[in-house]
């Protein structure tokens, strides 16, 4: 499991050191938090760090200014973002940079691996230069007599250079060019010629057996042919709960298809309101040590599980022998018996209510916006919400990539039960355009009948009938 550290820049000030991330660490302005910020623009309890099965997340706790992930998005209440090296969390005018243990050393090792080792470039260059000088060196010539004016070396007497040597070593006009003295290499000792190696007689090629006609070629026996190895595709737990043989890539394709529909639970209670995204093929709901943790005494461990069924591209919920039962609408689930989940249906874990939300149905068709609009109209007619609340929820939905029902529930305007009931009414109510179209068609039909009656009356008058 990765270990992360926090570099806290409180109101832009440089961090005083690294703080190790701890599971459940709360971040905010209140002194009871494990990570306390002095920034007045940060909420008292703005965010927290969550560790779920080896994966670390930062979760917004409903702060006024929200928790932002630099360059990515702004989290809504209850939403999470996975931690990674270099991630920057922004809270008010403060920021927290995430550093993964060992990430800096790995990056340094990767950069050093691409560089030549110390002295390697010099050695290579020296070897190439030496080889070039060897190719350009003059051929050795016999030793010549010393030039005129040169004194051979002797005991206690250094050799003196000849005028020609001195002229070669002199500088030309202004000292721009320096001629190196011509050095005559000694003649190397003669290398004795090597006798050529005796030629080896070629080995006789083995005679190949006579070929048989194709009709006479014997067929291999069954025992000689190895059995064909069946590929091991692996197993996964996505589907109806039983393991099925298929390529491992199928699991990732199924998960990607599930994520494209953005399935989630909107949990609504007096103590909390949050959105829990379903990120796995099987999500366990429980009081602790679960994929979706609901910290309430009425929740069992585990309480229920939501499963993605790839064969039908749908979702099912199953009770896990919970003490206070699991309900879909008003139906109490029998333990171990899966029940289908419909868009915007009411789910209840004991006293905790939630709404199952999804953007696409089982046919990957977007949920009609007219259904949400019809639900809002039903709430307005029944005086469950005000026009101001409905307008504010629509604006919040556009900013947060959620629908108006989620915004109403998260703001506390309606309960999960109220919204689920209103959505069912919105599905049955005709859209406003259809209502206007029906009235317009009735008016046109009446006008046509009146015009036909007038024409008939005029026509009868002309004929004298």
C-alpha cells in the first residue's frame, strides 16, 4: 500500500515539513482536526482523507467553499478523488500537495538512467580520438642521421635542437599558429610471418533418406501430437455473482461500461447528505470495512451489496442478512435474493434512505430530461418546494454535473422518499409541449369544423335548397 505525505501551504506560506497521511485524517479550521489550517476561508471541517482497500481518497465534507482539485474539478459534498503523487488540494487560499513516498527517488533514478555514467563520455571520446590519430599517423620510416647543428645527447649533456627543429617550433606572425615538431617514430621489429593454417577437408554431407510420396507418408500417432493448451482467461466476479471464464480484458470493458453510466447513491439523513459513486462491480454497504460506509448504529456489517450484472447491463441489490433489513420502495428484501434497481428508485438501509441515480438506462439511453422536469412540476403543484428552491437546484445541477433531484436532496429541500415519489409522477405526466400541442390541435379542429359548416350553409343557399 502506498504511503503519502502532505505538504501544507497555509494561506500560501511555505510548508514547515511533511505530514504523513492517516486514515480518517480531517482537514479544516477547527482545532480538533488532525490537519488544522489558519485560513479563514476554510471551513471548520472541510475535508478528510479516506483509505479504502489500499486506495487513498480525499473527500469533501460539505464545506462552504468546497474542496478543489487543481486542474481537475471541484468536489461536491461527499465526493471523493483518489490521491496520487503531485495532486494539489485547494481549500480557500491554502493548498495541500500530495507526495508519494519513493516517487521522487524513482523519478531521479529514471533521469539518471538516461545520462551516461561519470567519465563515460570522456572515455568514449578519448578512444575515438586515439583511433583517429592512429589512422592518420604517418608510416614508420628508417631512422635518419641527426640534422646539422644538433648535438646528440650524452652523459650530463641534454640534447640540443637543430635550427630546423627550432624553426618548426617557432610561432608564425603574431603567434597565431604553433607548429608541432616532426617526431620520427622508431622502426618496429619485424614480425615473423605466420604459416597459413592447413585447410580442413569438408565434411561429407549426410545422405538424406529417400522421400516418400505424400500418399505413403505415415501420419503421426495421436500420442506423438501434444494436446493443445487451452488459454487461461482468468475469472472475475462481475456478472450474476458466479465466476465465468472469459478474457481478463472483459472485466475492464464491463467496468468501463458501468462507469460511463455514472451509477451512484444519494444518501439522505438528518445527520448527513452525500453522494456515493458505485466504482466496482460489487459494492458492499456496511457500517465499517465496506465499499460504502454508513456510520450509523442501525447499519449492519455487512448490510447489503449492489451488483452490476453485465449480461443485462443492469444493477441489482441484495440484503446480506442485515438486522434492520433492506428495502426497495416499500418492498422488504429477502436475504440472498437479488432485486433489480430502477433509476431514481428509493432504497432504504434500515432507517437510512437513499435514491439510486444513474444517467443511462440498461439500453444506454439517457434518462429523459422531461421526467425530471415533470417531477419538479409535481413538487411545485404539491407545494413541496418553492419556485426559488427549484431555480436554485437547477442552477446547482448545471454546475455540478448532476440532475435537479440530487441538488434538491443535497440541499435539504426534499427527502429521498419525496423525490422518488415525485419522479414516478413525472414519468407519467405529459411534457408541457405535449399539453400545449394537444390544446392547439383541439382549437384547430374546432376552427375546421366551423369553416366547413359555414361553407356548407353558403353552398346550400346558392342552390336554393
